[in-house]
């Protein structure tokens, strides 16, 4: 005897066909951006231990990789340099070297794969001995916001001149989007986009990335603390406020980072702006899925796809993910 039910939602789940027809959210290749690490040298490939499948590449290999990514349908890459420790100093001087590793990489990629969108992080952490995103104030008690912003504005213009399509300030200093926009425009780079890391939380999930770029190399025992500039993971309203400010300051796109643990923030920012919203599935989110799957505890492909679908469903137009290449290949 069947129970008398007016609504039977399971009717729409009874076969793969109907499930496909009513699926609301899809992750597309065109949503994805692949982060890439670049190192000095020739034909060099340096595995990142905590990120299986991800290698830092010398420029020649990086250019080949970018060509492949373009061919499989990836539209953009975010580049991160792992520079020699000898080039680092307290003030991150190397960030303003017109012939730095990242600028050489940008020029080489643009030459071979001109249609690929190149994104450069604007922050000092790959360049400072202490691994902070800015320079310190006189008393060495904190990063000096305004002095750092001035350097970031110059850095952004230098990268735009080098050929990047988007600059992505990831430092969380106050007023940096406005300063960067002003500096870009003054130098005629009116078409360079700003992808603002608007809601970047002081997260424990960045440590594999810090291993990759060596920003924690002298801090083996105490984790690098960026809490005077990155957001408190407990603060939602403050994150929304940051997003509003970045929009007012001239950001073209807003980003939430990490992604998977901050889907509520992502959805709220999505609902409060008409700008495209990006989400960064960070290194630790990747490592976590990988480690569990290597233990046989989780299914890599299914967890990968579900994690990205959740980010898309929460409202991301653009997803930065170390899984981008794998996913694009699986969608081919
Ligand atoms: C630094 C920066 C970080 C990431 C991107 N840019 C780390 C940090 O703030 O220390 C993290 C990315 C990742 O974990 O994948 N400006």
C-alpha cells in the first residue's frame, strides 16, 4: 500500500538521465585557473612534497606546461615565484627587479601562449627573508601598511609592463587596490585587471604553499603569523566590509580564500556585488584531499569534483585550484 504523498522529490533522482537534466551547477573548464610555481634553472622540475602531483618548474618547462594548459582549455594561470634565498632581504627588494624570475617567466609565456591570461600575485612574501607580505615598521613591531602599499603599487605596474593581464594583490594591506589602480592608470595600463584577494583569512591551510615558495624557511618551529593583516577566521562582517572597500577602490573581481571552509563568505559576497567573484582552493585544501586519498580513505576524483562543485554552487565565477589541470583533462 503506497502512502498518499503529494510531493515525491525522489522522482527527479530516479535515473542518471533525469539527474543530469535537473542538475543545477556544473564546473566548467572555463571556470578554472591553475596556480603554477616557477623556479630558476633549466629543465628543472622540483616536486613539492606536501602537494603530490605539483612541481615547481623552471621557465622552459613552465612555458611548455602553459601551452599544454591552453590547449586543454584552461583560460588562465596564477604564477608564484620560488626565488633563491640569497635574493631575499628584509625589504623584498627583488620584487622590484625588472628582470626578476617572475617577470622573465611572464615574458616567456606571453611570447609562446599569448591568449593565456596571466595572473601575478602582488605581495612581498616570496621576496622577504621573514616571509611577511610587507615590510616592517621602524620598531619592527608590525608590517608598515602605507610603506608596503607604495611598493605594491610599483610592483603591480612593473608586472603590468611585463605583460601580466591581471594583478592580484594578496597582501591584505589597507588601501592597496586604490593605490594599484592609480599607479596602473598613471602608467597607461588601463586594461590591466585587478583581482583583489578581498577576503583572505589568516588560515592554517597555506602551509604547503609556504613550503613551495619558501616563505617559511627560517620559521621552522613557529608558524608565520599574519594576523595583523589577514582576516580572523571568525569574522564574517569584517570580510564583507573588505569586499565592499575593494569594490569601491576599483577592483575588477573579488576573491575569497581559502574556498572550501569559507563558502558562507563566498555566497554572501556573491549576493552583495555585481562583480565577478573568485575563490581560491588553497594548497592545504588540495593536500588534505590528496593525503586522505593516498591512505585509501577518500576517493580522490570524487572528493576533488565535489569540492569544486561546492565552491561553484556557493557562488564562485572563477576558481583557482591546483586540481585545474586534472579536472580540465577529465572534462575533455
Ligand atoms: C601570499 C600568498 C599565500 C597564498 C597565495 N598568496 C600565502 C600566505 O598568505 O602566506 C596561499 C596560496 C595557497 O595556500 O595555495 N601572499
